[in-house]
C-alpha cells in the first residue's frame, strides 16, 4: 500500500530516490520522505506529495539512501508519521510497506526497555527492534527483529556508515534493480525503469544484502540464488506519453491491449488452461474470486462460463470469502488480481490451496505474490497500469476469461467460429468507442452537475453497471451506485427524481425489453436517463435524455464496449469536477492490507 525505494551506487542518492518515488506514488501519496546516509543519517519527510518534497528538501549528501511514499494505516498523514523511521540513536533507518499486527505489544515492551517513540506508526517498532538486537552485525539484527514480528512487510534497512542496504519481504512485493556498480530496491518495477531493466524478484522470507557491486539473498539463514530477469517494457510504457492523465492513456491503450493479449494466446499450440479436469471433477466445478474491479471481471466471468461451458460457477469477493467462504477440494479456483498483491485476494488463495482447490491466478504483474502462490498463472498483457482506477487491466482480464472459456465452449461449431471472429474485431470496436469520446465528454459535463447517480444493467451487463459506478465514485467523488435493473424498484426508486440521474446500459439480448421497461418506469419518476445503447437501436431514443452510442457487438462481448464508454464517462466527469484523477483521495493502487 506504500511505496519503498533504496539506492546504493556511485550517484548522489537523493535525486535517484525522488525520481523513483514519483513513479511509486500510485501506491500511496499522503506523505513521503527520504533518508540519505554517509557517516550519519539525514532524514527529510513531510505530509506532502513527492513533487513538493523535491522542492522543499535541502540537499542531503550521500550515495546510499532509502525513500518512502505512504498510504496511512497506523496514524494520520503527518510529518512525524511519515517514513523513514529511525531508532533511538538515529543510526538505523527503515522504510516499510505492510502491517505489523503485534506492534502494540512490541511497542509497549520496547518502551519498557527504554526506547522512545516519536510516531503513531506500527513501522517504528522495526528500527527499535533492530537497535535492540544490533551487536555489530546488521544482518543478524534484522533477522532477530523479524523473528519477533507478526505481519506483512517489505522493508529496507540502512545503517549510518555501512556501505550496504538490507532488504526483507514477507507478503509485500519487492524487486532489486541491477545496474553497473549501482543497485536499486523498490516495491515495483516501474519505479526503477529509468535506471535499469534488469531485476531480481525477492521471494517471501528472503533477506537481501545489497551493495553497489553485489546482491546476496538468504532464506532461513542459507544463501539462495534468485535469477535475474529482463523487463521487456520501457519507461515510456509507464509514463503518460502526452496524455493529461495516466487513466486516459490507459483507456486509449485498450485496443492494443486486446490485440496483444489475444495474439499471444491465439498462436499458442496448447490452450492456456486445461479445463478438462474441471469437467471430470464431480465436485463443485468452478469458483472465481477477486476484489474491486477485478471482482467485477469475475462476475462477468460467471456469465461467460454459464453461457459457454454450462457448468456451475460461483463468483465471490475475496474479502468475504476469507470469513465465510468455503470451497470443496478439487474445485478449480480462478483468482483475478491486476497487481497480484491484494492482501484479501492473497489470503483467499492460501485458504483455497489449503482446501485442496486448484488455484489459477490471472494477473498483470510478472513475479507478483499471486503468481507465486498459484498452481498456474495466466498473465494478462496490459502493461504497467499506473492510474489507481483500473481500466485496461479489467479489459485484459475479460479477454483472458473469454479466451479460456471459448477454448472449451460447449456450443455448436458455427457459433464458436462466429464468436471467435467477433472477438478479433473487438480492438476496432473499442477504437470506435474511443473515437466517440467528445460526445461522451459532453454527457460527462451534464453528469458532473449532479450529486448522486445510479447505474443499471441486467444479465452480463449488471457487473458493468457495478463497474461504471465504482469508476465514477472513485475518481469524481460523486455518489454512485450500480444496480441490477430489476432491483431498482425494490428500494432505490424512493430516491428517484429530477436530481437523480440513471445511467442505463441497454443490451441487445434477452434483457433488452425489461431494460426498456425499467427506463420507462424511471422516466415516470422524472429521473434524467443517460442510456448506453448499441448502434442502430433506436428503442430508447425518445425516452432517454441523452444517449451514448456504442458499436454493435455480440451481446456476450458487450461488457467490453460498454465498460470502455463508462470509463470515459467517469474520466470526463472527474475532469470536469477538477479531481486528481490518477491519485484519488484515500485510495492506493495496490491494497496490500486486509
Ligand atoms: O490488484 P487487484 O486487481 O487485486 O486490485 C483489486 C482492487 O483493489 C482494484 O480493482 C480497485 O477496485 C481498483 N483500483 C478500482 O479501480
């Protein structure tokens, strides 16, 4: 949930750290800070964004340093709660991403032993524990400190005057970047791509000792080898490329994402997932699990499986499943997670494995924790997604689900070949939606004048209504709710009126007629209706106040074009309202806390 970075090499550390931190802000941005070491450690931190820190920070001299950008969990955003945190001597500095569950008990114990604390954070126990165990060997001290900690962490430890950094991870991501006579440590690859594309992924339980010339990794006291990987995408992929916001850039990348995603799989000799086993399994067939936008992809996936495979399937929120969910041994569990680091999802994956399920992860991040836990990983090819609002990763998840299920579809051959042909057309259909963005922006201008908005869809477009509402609320701060169209009359109708617009998704399947009826009922309550309608369908032209026309597609694929239209609607509404689109308040890209 926070971003951490470390540098050791022959450059001054401060500019490198600040550069990396600005690319990590999507992980949290309520405060940030850096510490640079030479003979002593100098810290500069505050409850400000990285750009402001760049301007405000004095010159800290040294070629070793650590940095942090925060998403507050323990203690409000403030100068004192910002990282890095120090021990009592001021000679040990730590940055941390994760949560220490037993910090309260450790803190009391340490205070009893004479340590004094300056922040309300859970993190601050770490430098004090290291200080307590430090007897000249920092690695032993870190190991001893970690042995006392219950929780999740990616930490970087720096000791004044020592020419090395110590990094450790458990349930929080971390990569080491390899350069010539310099090394980088970061929560995520994009942060260091300006400097290197050679990375090592640390695994859970790893402790890395990093100098300018070497990386040594230990696991349970023994040295282990971690292979070096070359990142194929570039810093440009992770930058705005002339777009005003990452979100708009990422929305516009979607035709390319669909094309790339399908191209790889279509040319593969084998299906990307073996579903035969699922068919033979007499138990419950399939379970899909995820959070947030990825959960909406799972809900669409449920309709796809029902339609194409005709087997029983459940879609569950990972955060709920962790408390109430059950799965039978032998069930195929498909877990969707863009980041591969969502804490609720990872916990659900572990529970599923314990229950004897076969766990397949669909994720966008190579080497992510989800990919390590899963029995099999299917990578979407969306490229780095920086904006907090998930857009292209959602569409890439849908592509994975369409392709997997089509490979095993129980439908007649002519329908299968027409669906496959239609699937290939999706990049150009999505491009048509993008080409219509001025019209969508006009509708957004209108929507921006309201406070509350309902979204309604039916069948496979019900999850699209949920996703449209989620996107609008998270970036424009308008109150938005997604509903199954048939449910509006069971309560929400009490809120309808001229100040409550309804965005209606009209599909050309068996839900068409009931949706049109719902629109009539809504209009009778004087609510403005903005309808998303396939080209050539004039059934709601007279009824709706505004219409966004999307290209005609096979109804099974309609979530793709409809979602892209709603992404643009949310984007332009937020733009109109002057919101910080890529970094909405209180949110973070990767939710690594439960
Ligand atoms: O990385 P994940 O796909 O596991 O993330 C799950 C949610 O946190 C995420 O989809 C969130 O809802 C989006 N940022 C919303 O746009």
